[in-house]
C-alpha cells in the first residue's frame, strides 16, 4: 500500500506531503506518525504542506489529530509552508488548526521546534538543580 | 439569466474518486481564468460536499458546469445522491453540528466559500446541493 | 421598393459620407485631439458600408434581424472605444444622429417627387437610426463601466501597499474603509509578501481607517488568523481612543490579538520579538 515517507532527523520527524492526499493515505499518515513518535521518542514533528493546493476539513482534522496525539506523547508538531490561498480558505471555512504550531518554511519550523524543546529541557534542568540543593 | 457553456458529469463512488474530481474542477476553473484564491475556495467547498455525499449519501453523481451571466463567468457544481436525505436542513447547516462525530463545518463552511449555495433534501430519497462560484466573486 | 432605396443610397454613398463627415466635423465640440479626421473618415466609411449592406436585405426597421449583427458589432466597437478614449456622451451620440440627418437629406433630394414614399422611408430610417442610437448609448455606458471597474481595481491595489520596514518585518498601512472586498485584497497581498520576503512579523496599521465596527473587526481578526496559519505573527497598530471605545462597547474580543497604539510601538514590539535592539550612539564627537 502507498504510504507517505517519514524522515527521521535527530530528535525530529519530517514529513513532506507532495501530492493531494486521498483520505486513506491521510489516515495512514496519522497512524504511522504516531507510531514513529512512539518508537523513536521524537520530540518534534514537522509537516511540510507547501505542495498542498487545498486543505479541507478532513485534512485539517488529520493535522490537528497529529498535533494533539503527538502532544500527549511529549512531541510538538509544526505545520510549515501553507500556501496563502490555502490559509485564506481555511479561515473562511472556519478551521483553526488547534494543537499545531505553524511556520513559514522547514528552516523556520526547525528553529521553532528547537527553541521550544530547549526551553522545556532547561526548565527540567532547573527543577533538578533546585531539587539537588535542598 | 444563466447560460451553460459547458457540462461534465462524474460519478463518485469511492474515496479514490475525490482527487480526480477535484482536479477536473480545477481544470475548468483555470480555463475560465478564476483567481487562485477563488479556485482554492471552490475546490475546498467541492471537497467538503463530495465527501458528505460519500460519507452520508453512499456516493452519487456530480455535475460540473461552466456558466455565464452577463459578463461574468463562473463554475456551477451539483452534487446529487440517493441517500437517506437530511431531516433538519437548518440544523445540518449550523456550524459544529455533525451526526458523524466530526467537526460539522462541511456544509456551513462550503456555503461561506462560494457565491451561491442551494440545498434540497427529501427523507428517503436523497440530497442535492448546488453551488456557484463566480470568476471574480 | 425598399431595395430600390437601398440601391439609391448605395449609389449616393460617396455623397452621403461627405455630408455625414461635414456634419460631424462642423460640430464645434469635435475632439480632434482624441481622433484624427482620417481615422474618423475610415471609421465612418466602414460603418456606412455595413449599414448599407444590411439595409439592402429589406429589413430597414428591425435591427434585431440577423443582417444587422455586423452593423451593431461595428457600432458597439466604436462606442466602447470612444468611451475608453474619453469622448463625452454627446460626442458619441452625434456620431449616429448626424448620419440620420445626412440620410434624410439624400432622401429628400432623391425622392422629392413621391411625398408618400419620402415620408415612409424617412420614418423607417429615423426609427432605424434611433435604435442604433440606443445601441450606441448602451455600449458607451458599458465601456465607461469597464473603465470605472479597472480604476476601482487600481485604487484597491494602490491603497494597500505592503512595505518591508526591516528584515523580517512587514508593515501595511490601511487607509480608508475596510470592506470585505478590500480585506480580501489586503490578505492576499500581505500573505503573498510574507512568503516572498520570508517575514515573520506583519504590522497592520489602521490609523487611517475611519471607523471600526464589528464587521471591520471581523475582517481584521480573519487577517490575523490567516497570517498565523502561515506561521507569521500579525500586530495591529494605530488603535485610536475612539476605536478602543467602540471596540469595547460593541463587545468585540480582540484579546487574542497583539494591539498597539502606534506604528512606532508596534515596531518596537516587533524588534523585541526578533531580539533586536535599537541603541543611541553615544560615541564622542571627534571632530573638534
Ligand atoms: N449528502 C448528505 N446526505 C445525508 N446527510 C447529510 C449529507 N450531507 C450532510 N449531511 C448531514 O449534515 C450534517 C452536517 O454536515 P457537515 O458536512 O456540515 O458536517 P460533517 O460532515 O458531520 O463534519 P465535517 O464536514 O466537518 O467533517 C452531517 O453530519 C450529516 O448528518
Ligand atoms: Mg462534511
């Protein structure tokens, strides 16, 4: 069965959607990604949708699901490269893409993930420090 | 008065039919010179309606028409199914209402994305939704 | 009988054209700056040709007859181009109506012996040319409308400039009312520019927007939301006290949006987001 490839890059997973997906492909992607996050302990998921010419409520829901599911497994999701026409349409349709971050392109998406994860890790270290001094 | 300049019929039976249908709609929209944003709105609305047709109506037939009115050109899409029909249309048109545990934005969202929206449904007989997007609308 | 008249006019075509030209040229308001006499003569000649061809088919009064398609097309073309070139309605109208006079004159000279026929024919031609006059006005107005539409488009384009004020920061001053058509243009320009420049912050300055009602607020909220979907942040600046008042009175919730009173403070905030600092140079002057 056809599947969308998921690339592993250190602590992150990268998915580039290159074609307009039919539903089964999108549902598979959701399942595969969640599996991968679990297997690799990835801290971030980056989904590049710059080649998508439309995002309807179905695709929007899949993206949202990926975000929420990853979050529960302690990974942040960034959707990058949304086309202007797609963004305008999504707003009119009434879809907000809650649960995912957005960035202009893969590079900026990576930066965003790094700063978020670093910030989280620092908090943990600080907490540990405090615990140690007591 | 609306003149039909071109007409195409496609039947939708399985989810693999959705992407080819969207592509066909796009071809026509490009042919009449519709702007990219309007194309995207039209195709997104079409995607919502064709999905409803599959999910709730058990598939059906779509009609793609190039129409003209005065000096404006546009695309009319009709989605016809012989499914169970909709009991309460005004409820189905509400943002957030879904009988299928979904977001419930397909129908109201599609309406916001196009210039004209018409829905008719008879219980036990089926549902017909017709939308128009004008080239410059 | 009618064909005889058609033949007659065909024979007298040269005289007809001359007399028509004289009438057109004698109009004091003729715009020689917009069209040369040669052009006018050529245009008139072409139209006359088509008209006489159509008249020869025996349908003098009925301009809906297929024979008149070509006549109407030529005339519409002339009227539309006149509208676009800036001719006045009067100038455009005189074009057809002076032909009426010229035809009457020829008829009067040529069939003066049969009053009945002269009356009938004159009546038919009057009716024909009046109908053509209507065609002229219809198409003239259509031409003007096209001009207006094009100008409206241009104005919307011009009135929504997107300026890159710093690397990564765009500013978009909005001047005038923000209706839904305008919002569409603003959004499209802004998002396109965000992609092209890779900017992560956009400042929407509304100090030039006369009033913010709930509809305008809706449009602003949508623009901000679309910007965020793309992965950029959108700040709204230029919130005057009156606007703050109406927004609150109308119960509009802008709490999810970063708002600033002036473009300067929005810029400062944007610098902060990008971790940039603007410093005064305290270096001592060395030229003394
Ligand atoms: N073709 C149809 N035949 C029968 N019922 C329909 C049809 N289309 C829509 N409905 C009914 O109308 C409801 C609302 O449709 P709508 O598309 O707005 O939401 P949804 O499909 O449930 O969710 P979403 O589109 O957001 O995934 C559906 O849940 C369904 O009950
Ligand atoms: Mg739906």
